[in-house]
C-alpha cells in the first residue's frame, strides 16, 4: 500500500511531534474545501429560493460582524487585564520598597518582584502545558496550516481560546519578552470558527442557527475573517488584516468574501477603539485603533531615507534569530514534559524586562541608588549586577541619561514608540547595542516557551533598537527615529517573511502613507536576503512539525513528474452498491486509514465518497434491506451529516451486527457524483494547480477508459520541494 | 450547430457594437489563461535548469520595474503637457483681454477662449474617432474585460496608447469635465503588454528578449501589474493599485505575483514623484506621489462623523448618474459616425469648466466687470449669461464671495482640494447646489464622448460638492470638509462600485489612516443601495457591449443546471492523425468559427488543440508525408508558436495545395494531452468554479467512457445571470 494513502492510526491530540524537517507526517488530516455535491446537497440547493440565498448572504454578514465585535472585545479584555494585573504587581512591589528601604532591605523587594513575575508566568505556563498545549506560542503557524487546508487537532476549539487568552494575559503581565499581538490572530480565528457554527461542541450547546455553514468550505471563509479581525485589533490595521488573510489563506480571490473580511476587520478595530476609549475616560475620542500604536510620524519621507533604507545589514540579525530559534526548538524536544516546560518558563520570567505602565521600580531604583532622577551611582550598579545578570546592562557613566534602563524597564510597546520618536541624542550607542543583543537572545529563548505569546513586539523592539543604532551612526541623513522604523520593519519582515500585508500593517500602524515605499524596499531586501539563508520563522515551525503544507505553486523544476509518479496506488474503491461488511472492514483497517474512496460502476469511476459520510451512513444504518422492510424509515438528510460535523465518531464506536454485515449499502445518493479527475500523463504543476486552486482533498487519477488508477492527496504534492540540489522528495512518516 | 461555439466571422475591429444588455456577443474571442502543456512545452520546461527558472524570475522583476518606470513617466508627461498647454491657452486669452479691453471687445476674448477649448477637444476627438476608437473613454471597462479573459480587439496596442495619451492631454487641456486619472490605468496596461513581450508588432521590431512570456498566461500577469502601476501613478496609491488589479483581474492569488505587482506600483508612484519634484524645482522633496493629491487631513475621525457618514442620500445622485449615463450611451448609437462624434465633443467643450492653473480669465472677468476683486456687478452677469448659458450659474448677490466661480474656473483637482480643506463658511449653499447639479449633468454628458477621459475626477468633484453641502446643513457635528471627503467617496463608490481597492485608494490619497472606517462605511452603503437599483458604470458599459464577462461565482440559483444543459454540442473533433483537407475545411468554415478542438483516439478524448496551433502547423506544413520525404526538415519548436503570437494569421491567408490536402497531420506533439474534463452531470456552479479558478477557455464534457459529448466555453457560462425573476438566460448574437 502506498504510504501516502495512510492516515493517522491514533486520532486525537498528538503527544509526540517528529521534529524533523525532512519528514512529512501522515497524522494530519486534510480539510475539504471542495463541496461534496451529492444528490442531497443538490436537492437542498435546488429547493432553496432566491430569497433563501439572500438570507444566507445576510447571515454571513451578521456572522462577520459578530466575529469582528467579539474579537475586538477580547483584545480589549486582554489589554485591560494586562494593565490591571501589572498595576497590582507594581503596587505590591512599590509598597514593599517603601516599607523596607529604611532597613536596607531593597534586595527583598527585587526578589519579590522576581517571584511575582515567576508566579504570573507559572500560571500562564501551567494552563498551557497541562490543559491545552495547542495554545502555546502565537498560533499563527497553526492558523496558516488551517487556512492552507490541514486539520491541526484542537486548533479552533473554545478551550484553546480560553487558555490562550488567560495565558497571554499571564505571560505579558509576568514580564516576558513577548507581545500580545500575535495571539490575537489565533483568538480571532477561534471566535470565527465558533460563532459561524452556531453551536459549541465543547459546551454541548446548539443554538440551531447557521446550520448551513457547518462544513469546511464555509468555515474556512469565516476563519479567514477571524484571523483578519485579529490582525486588525492587534495593530489597528484593517486593510493589513485582510491582506494577511489573503496572503496566508485564501487561494481563490472572491470579491464578496474579501469585502466581508474587511467588514469584520473594521468592526474589530472599531470595537477595540470604542471600548478602550471609554475605559480611558475619553469616549468619542477613538485614539486607540489597535493594541499597539506606533505614534504619528508627521514628517514625510525624503529621497535620502529612501536610498539608504534597504541596507544589507538589515538582515543579519533576523537571520541569526531564525537560525537560533530552531536550535531552541530542537532543544525543547527534550523539554517535552509539562512540568519541565513550566519550570523553564518560570526560569525565563525574572530575566524579562519590566512591563509596568509607570515603571515605579525603575524610577525608585534610580532615585534611591543614583542620587538623582536620571543618574545612577556605581555602587548601585554593582548591587544590581549581583542580583540580576541583566542589570549589568544598566551600566553607564555618571550623569549620562540611562536610556538603557528606560528601554528595559518600559513596556515593549512604549519602548518601540520611544525609539521611533525620541529626539536625536536620547540614546547612547553603546547601551543601545548592549540592549539589542541581550533582548535579542532573550526573545529567541522566549519564543517557543510553553506560554501563549507573540513574536511581533519583541521583533519590532529589537529592530527598532538596532535601526536607531544604525541611524545614529549614519546621523548625517535623517533623524534616527525613521531608521528605527525601518529597522523594526526589516527585523519583523526578516522573521515572519510576510510581504504585502506587513507593509500595509506597518503603514497603517504609523498612519503615514509616504513611508510605504521605504518600508516596502526594506521588506523586499529582508525577504530576498533572508530567503537566501533560511525560511521564515512560521515556515520553519511548520516544517519542524512535519505538516504537509502546500505552497502556492509547484516547485519550478517539477515538470518532469506526472500524476502517475506522484499518485498513491492501488486505490481502495467501493462499488456503487456495496456490502456493509466490506465497508466496515476497510474503515476499520488501521494500517490503511483512508479518508476518501472512489466509487466505481462497474470499473469506470462514478463518484467519490468520504470516510465521514460512510460513518454517518453506518451510524444511521442506511442499508438497502432495511429500507425495503421498514418503508416508513426517515430518509437521511444533509442535516444528519451537519450534526455530526466536525467531530465524526470513529468507526470503532459504531456497532454493526453480523447480520447487518451481510446487508448492502447504496452509495448513489451520498457520493459526490462528479469528482475532479485527471489523466495519468498530467504534469505535477498542472495537478498542483488544480488541487490548490480548488482546495481539493482527493484528486482521482484515471486512465483513458475512466478507470481509477490512483489517488492524489495533499501529502503526494507537499513532499516535493526545491532543495539546494534541485527537486527533493521528503519521506513520509507515520507519526 | 450550437450557437455558442460560433465565433466572429469577420475579424478585426468591430464597427457596429450591439447596444443591448440582453444579448451576448459572439464576436469576442477568449484569452487562454491555461497553459497548453503539450510535448513541446514540457520538453522545454524539462530542459530548463533551476538557474534558468531563477533567470526567468529575475526577468519578471525587471519587467515589472520597467512597467512601473514607464507608466510613471507617462503620467509625468501627461501632467506636464496638460499644464503647459493650458498655460499657452491662458497666455493667449490673457493677451487678448488686455489688448481689447479698451475697445470694449471682451466678448471677443470669451469667444477666443471657447474656440481654443473647442480646438483642443477637436484634436483629441479627431485622433480618437478616426485613428483608434478603442482609445475612447477611460479604458477601465476594457482592461477589466481583458483581465477577465476576453480579448477586446486592439486594446493593448501601441497605437491605442499613443492616441490615448495625446487624447487625454487634449481633452483635459481643452477644459472638458474629465479627469486624467482613469486613462492612466489603460496606459499602464498597454505599457505592460508591450514591455513584457520584448517586441512591438506595430513597429515590426523584435528585441529577441522575454520570448518566454509570449503567451496569454504570462501576459495577463504583466497587464495586471501595468493596471496597478497606472492606479498607483494616478492616485499615489500603490496598495490601492495592487488591490484594484486583484479585485478586477486575478482570480487566483499568487504571493509572488502580488509582490511583483506591488513593486511595479511602487516604482510607478516613485518615478512620477521624482520627476514631478524635479520639474517643480523641488528635487528630493517627493511631495507629488500621484496625479491627484487630496491634501493632508490632519485631524482624526470622531465618533460623530462615523455615525453620520453612511447617509442614505449618499446614493441618490450616483444612481441618477448611472441611470442617465446609459441614456446618453444609447443616444450615442445614433452618433456613431466619426464626424458626428467629433462635432459632439466640440459642442461640449466650451460648456466645460475652466482648467487653468492660475485662472486669469476668472480673475479678469471678475475684476473688469465686477468693480472689485471678489464682487460682480449685475451688468456683468447679464452679459455673461448671454454669452454662455453656464455663466448664469455665477449669479450671486453683490458682495458675496463667489465660491461658485472658484469652483467652476479652477482645475477639478484644485476644486476638490478646496472643497475638502477650505474653512467652514467659504461656500454658499445655494451656489454649491447649483454647481453640483450643473457639473453633474455636464459630467454625465461628457463621459462617453469620443475622447480619452476618466470619470474619477468629475465623480470626486460632484461628490465633494454635495458632501460639503450636506456638511454645511449638518454643521453641528464636524467641519464640512470631512463631509466633502465622505461625499466624494460615496459618489465615486456609487459610480464605479469598487470596494476594498477604492477604500484603500481614498485612504492613501488622503494620507490619513483613521478615515478608513468612515470611508468604508460610506462605500458599503453606496454599494448596497446602488446595487439595489442598477449595476456599476463599468459593468453597465460592459453589458452594453454584450461582452461575455464572467463574474466570480455562478448565479446562486443555478444548481439545477448541469454541464449537459449548458454545453455546446455536437463538437467538431479531430483524430490524432488527421487529414490536412479536413482540418483546412473545418478552419475555413466561417459559419462555425471554432477555436478549440478535442482530439480523439479512437473515440475517447486524448487531447485538445487550438485553432492558433493548427494554423501555425499548417503554415509550416508539418505533414507526416513531408517529414518522411524530407528528413532534414527542421522540427517545429515552441519558438514558432511564440513568434506568431498574438496575431495569428487567418486561415484564408494560408495556401494549401490540392496535393497537400491529401497529406496527414500528426497532432500528438502539439495538442494539450491533458485537458480538463468534467462529466455531464456536473452542476453549473461546479463547472463555473473550475472554469474561473483556472482561467480556462475550453472545458470538455465527457461521458462515462471518456467520449466527448460537449464543450463548455465562456459564453455558455456568461449567459446565465440573476434577473429580477430569478435565473435568466441571455441570447447569443452573431455580431
């Protein structure tokens, strides 16, 4: 049996992920973005009036509005929760400092601060590691995979959302070098997947609405909208959100869909803006369109900035970061027990920068030990150095403004803004470079911890820091703040390798359109240079998890491959009227866990039926003999399939008696009678194009008499990729 | 014979266009966005090394850069030429006024002014009407059709570009109520189609470069880039340009393509900016990113503006405009002789507003007759009224600031900016409403004149005027300038019905991201209300020309139709080894002007061959007998097909002797061996999706034994549309 036709034998959440980029895992199932246009479906569509379609269209808009609203609300909650938790933390530490300063016990305050940080991070890490490991990280790679058509287990469940939101609040409040922007994308996607289905399987609550949308095709569209709404809420960038969704997900451009996605994004940023304005006691002001705000860049772009912006050194750091990150990820293979994961997270926590809103600690430290508001005595330094390795970095000459401390003790969002907007001369080049390096290694380590956290803000901060450094060294041409912006764009672009969407997000976040061209040039350079060395961070993580991810086009040099070479053969086919026993045996065979079966009559293909459909049929005992004997039996409807979606029961849970095994099943009504087929001679790029453009899951390969000779699935196409020495074929792994 | 398989019997430029939206013309050929992957093609691809593909990729980038550069340059030339021509015009009129004022001959000056305007417009109309009728209008509907896959004759030729550029210079300098922005999109597309082919068929010059790109698939990608570069140069909106291209053209989202399109757009706006800055003696300033500049909106959006922006009345005017426009278009059926067209254009010219840069005429008129700089005596009014009907509108009470005159005598671009930014109280509501109405009827009449001109600027101006009017009446909430912006967006959106791209264009042109949400709400309202009454302007014009335009999805209620009902049958098939005489006879049959022929062996389908391929084969006499007798004969290569592209000779020009008619032709090497096929039972939406997603031209319908039973082409799908009473089928017309 061809290995590509095999599926995961043990379903459910993966415990062990093969960390090997040369393998392609077979445990991932695909989503089916091609409607199974069987008789039931066609009958329903034909029954529906024009008005019915209008109502469906209106429900789609309503759902998108809801998605935007809820995503904005979640973003708002995260922001407020982080602010308040951090506030409590600082209140406690401040009280402690004031109490113990007289008796020389400042070290206690610092330890208290570290303990509080660790406690927050511990809570965040515990819920992620023990309750829902799928909520770790930013979730963007998972959403990319989902939109690409791979079913990542548990990625769009309610529990994941809850753990993700609580986790991100804890890790940001705990002072890790992470951002709260990335997880918003995942949160938006989960909201979308939940709202659009009109029910919660986890809560066992069915609202009996939106039943029409209970299939992969429709759900995918809403998940795109949710991801876009997440980006929009995170950066106040609705257009950027739409482009992110399109870049990552939608392969087929649909004007109405795009417009709906845009609507969700707009509602999302507006909701966030509205509620945050009320929270900040400035209702009607609408000054917080996103979780992060770069501040307004008033001055326009000059030619000089344009010419100097795509500096090659732009790339070095992000590439190093990407090389380092897999190293951390691979070492994490050994940290795969939840307890170890929590401990690691707690270890990193006290090293993280201070996330306070009014940084009392920094001010107090400076005041108490330095003798002046912005000065620091050497004694203070040594003391701090002994307490924390990081504080070494606070070293600076007497009387110098300690920009380093500012950068380290501020929230990353504020630090980014300071780096962008502070007047020339605010930062000392030496401290800035020290800051860049330390924060850089810290961020590399932090990303991939078992906590919910994003990589956007740390990347922007690192980029802004060394961009500013570069600007200071080049100070002849432009103000260093602009270089900080370019550096931030370059660093983020080098790490995530997004193109158009990132340009638009950056432009929307800065609020000045004239920065589009330099940002685009910087991102282009970052992408070209970065691609030369290593793939983007998300792609690396997708590869490490051995996900069969389909890129947009087949590898350039794959024209010599044809469907005959790539397809899986022989194929298990069913007759149009098949014995129940045969079906049960095939479905129960764990070594050949197929998901799609061509239906033949007598040898030519006449349809395609899915495992999930067969399971519903078996469950409802739709057998020819029973239909004859019990004439009153209710005819199976599309509703029965929708009710079982998306968690179809395994074949083992369905009991089929020995008598029933001898019955026959008529698949005519339920199979897709017009599956897409290709001849054996079709070239791989052509197969790829058909497969990708239509979002297929199974593509039947036939000979000149329409007999089934093979079946092409996602894994057969994903395993070819361009390596250093031309076309390479990845191995398929069972796990 | 099924009518949908028929093609135009008389090729070339259409003389008579059927003005009927219930018909679908058969004279338009389709473009083939699906590669014919025949043996020659596959051999070439397989021969090519990885390095070869890299080089191709680099050439694509180079071409996109060139497209952007040339488009920006053309925009720059148009701008400078218009400015200088208008300058000359005003210099002459001013001289005349100064000379004749003493002798009371001011009427002569006004007549001179009208004559000069008419002269400019005459030149513009003459070149369009007599040399290249395809250059009339903005060209956006034509580019939409091209990107959709319809071959509009002569739309991307060099001659069209030259006439278009000269035409737009003349009509704008001649003072018509038109803009120079729309034609930029067409110009960019022609530039792209020319540059990417590395040769000019018109100039009979072949640079022997970019030969790989000589096919519809590749050319389409570059034309998208050109259109985007045009939008970008016109509005200084590179992201908006990309979105325009995607919204109108690309059905399949390709990340690298999008990025290249973005590159072309960026280069285009930068080139324009750079050269205009030099022209304006401000090199390095980069303050003119587009032909139009809305000025900077500094203040942010408030909730009040947000809530009041989607006003329903927004739509009324644009809908009236769209209802009026077809009326004008239909009456133009009777103005189809070039002389009449030129005369009509000349008639409209003197009615148009004054396009001067420093409006000396307006100032002089006001000064001489009004006794004061901003006042006007009633005597002056009466005189002006007698001379020109329009001047009636300049009526205003003594001592009142004549905002009307300002609006009318200024360039439209400047008027738009004044309406956006002038402080509250600058405009009198009465004059503003008079201006709106007159300019509105003028614009309706002007669009569709036989001149090259765009509809963007007049729409923006009308919208800004009545938006400002609305703002004045509602003055409690926000400054009227913001309402002018919303009105402009609503009017333009109601007319062109673009969605995401227009939002982004408006945001990029205003340079303030916070206006995104209200603009989007306004556009959404405009689209929903507008769609209820009538289609968008471009769609109306496409329908009036009976173009078989494929929308993104099949009509919602078309599930009851299957491939069997929509396909054309019977189909003319060829055998794999076919007699030359048969081929020549089939190709020469003017009543069945097929373009694609399934190849069968013996009855099952084994390939698909195009008319253009057969013509090249016949021209090179690729006959089995000749190959045997003359062993040294050069083997036909892909190059021979590329050299003939895109103007394949008609079959009549190829001489085949009586002996040769008895020869045989082996089509194996040249046919596409793996055409896409569907079974007869496939539903129309499924056929539609396959056809549209892959950009097909012919889709073969087969039975269960793979025998050809029909052929689906563009017309078979385009003729079904949703009317008032459900699904309607359009008639097919030979013309």
